[in-house]
C-alpha cells in the first residue's frame, strides 16, 4: 500500500479546510466539505480492501500504521462525515436566515469541521500511543470552538465544561502514557510507545506499573468516549453544538476515543491477562448504562435525550469489548458503525426540529407527523434504529453482544445491561412519541407547518436510515473486515 493512500484520509480534510480559509463560505464552496468527506470515505474503502488482501502497512517512518481495525474506523469516520457535511449547507442556511450566523461564521465552522475530521483520521492511523494521545487532544481543542459556536451563555458554559472535564481525562491518559512508557523502557526489547511493539512485547512489562497505567488510560480515554465516571460533559456539549457537529461528536468522536481504549486493552490483555481490563470495562459499561437510564426517564430536552443515549451505546460497546472474543468484538465494532449512522440521522433531524420550532423542549413539540411528515418519519425511524429494532444494524450488533456475553459466562452482567437498555428504549419511545404524535401546542411549536424540509437534507436522512437497514440485513464485504479487526484486538481466530 502506498504512503500517499494512507495519508489521504488526513490530507483531504486539511485541503478542504485550506479551501474554506482561502475562499470563505459562498455558493461555490458550500459542497467542498461533503466532497472531501466522500473522497475520504472512498480512500477508506480502498485502504480496507488493500489491508484485507495484503495485511497491515506503515507510512511516515513508522509513525502511521493501518490494519483492519484502523481501516474499519476510517470507514466509520468517512460515512458519518459524509452524512453530516452533506446536511451542513441546509443547516447553515437556516442559521444565517434566522440571524444566528453569518457567512464568516459558516466559513469558520467548515474550517474547524475539516480540521476535526483530519484529527480523528490521525487518531486511528497513529502507530504510536504518544501520537494517538496528541491527536485525541487536538480533537478536544477544535471541537471546543464548535460547541461554543452560537456564543450563547449555555453554549459557552457547555464548551468550558467540555474543555475542563475532557482535559482532566486527557491528563489522566497522559499520566498513563508516561507510566506505560516507563514500563516499556525497562522491558526486554524496549518497545517504547509503538502500539504494535507494545503488544508484541507486553509480557515483559512490569505488572504493577502496567496495571496503574492501564487504569489511567482507560479512564482518561473513557472520558472522551463519554463513559462513566467522567461523562458529565457529554449532554451539555452535544445539546449545545450545531446539529452537524453533534452528529460528528456523537456518531464518530466517541467511537474514535473508544478506539484508543481498544488499543490499550490489547496491550493490557497481553501483559496482565484478559481479566483485568475486562473488570474495569464492565464497571464503566454498567455505570454508563445506569446513568443513561436514570437521567433519560425524566428528560425534558430532546437533544440532551439523544446525548444520554450516546452514553448508553458506548456503554454497550464497552461491554462488548469487555466480553472479548471474536463474536463480541465484531458485534461491538458493528455497533459503532450502526450507532454512528442512526445518531447522525437523529441529531440532524433534531437540528431541523429546533430550527423550525425554536425550542429544544420535548413538551414544546407536538403533532410533528401531521405538519412535517417527512421529518417526523425520519425522526421516528431513527429512534427505532437507535433502540435496536430489526432490520436496523443495532439489532444485529446488540444480539451479537448478548449472545457472546452469555456464552462467556457473564450472564448476570449481560442481563443487567439488557434490562437497563430496555428501560432506555422505553424512555426514548415515550419521549419521541409525544413529539411526533398529538395535537400541536400553541406557541413556537405551531410554526413548523410552513417550513418545508430541504430536499438535500431529506435525502441525507433517508440515506442514513437505508444504510443502517442494509447493514443490519447483510453486512456484506464488511464481514471479512470485522473479522480481521476482531482478530487484531483479541489475537484469536
């Protein structure tokens, strides 16, 4: 595989950012973002094919490395980015028409989004834990400006909360990186922070130092993934960010942070045995599910509702990783992609609801199906996809995680997770049904009848739902890639 091909997912968004810096936001540039996302997705698919046929490759003097897991994550980034950036022009037009944004704001938004996508691609291509940490920190810096883009008091508070909590988590991850580097320097072969070398030589790491390093790394990167205990930033940031940014943060940023956890888990399992990381991840998974369930029952804001759902789904992914084994890990990775597609559709739909009703309160939106049937249909189907009903892919992935959990002797953990997921599903259906059905309220929620859904946005939402359904019915070529990625993480056939 050529070095230039590996660099495409990082270089193309940076070129897009440069184009927006030079030309600004205007009719001739508004589709640059979606064009870059499409190219990055195409490159990710080609890279995945090359990895499947010829194995992992390195570039940039060994600083970048692509294997089946990183290739799959590049596809997730590209797919979610394509949905979010295609919907962005309609969203920004609505903000500009309402006087909440200007052409300058739109240009800055697109520059930051493209840099954000480049940083996430660098995360999954990094061959070195230090480079991975730097890339994760870069996503925090860039997205902080996006969260506070509207410059309201709530948005600025959410941005600061995001920075403070995530910086705390990233600081813990940095301390864990230092400790792991210390253990590596005193281990046979001196693997340094190279991820492949650490995995290969993990048996020589000092167990005590490695155990502490792994805990710090899991909690640190888990903070960015929205896992308990340092999850409190997520509902505020996702509810205040622009809708396309919320789609990217929930649909792919959390998963990229969890990718870092998977890389750490591979090292931990080789150095300490599978039980240690499993125990930590189970605690984080069940805690995250419990937090999401308890706070969703009485939720009053539909964007925060979707944010708490993200905590739930990353908890399920953490459970799949904790269970281990090819089936559980493959299901967890499939869950990552399915969640990204469904959550993108929902946050983009929620952004349109907010623009047309002027309220993010659940009780402020009624009778959406009668007044905007296309938007209501996409919102309703998105919720059904999110709670894991067939034929959507989250049904297959949750079934795979549950089956693997019972087979691995973790029946009580799996049962508890399924019970909490059922409570969350009931809460999501209850809240959404009140928005979609019923008579419209008096006040701002009654204004939606005269505002049509933009054609491009409608096609984007439908495409996301169709992709989720097709993925649930037949994963197709992804099956081989998922299997190879699971082998990368578990080391078993």
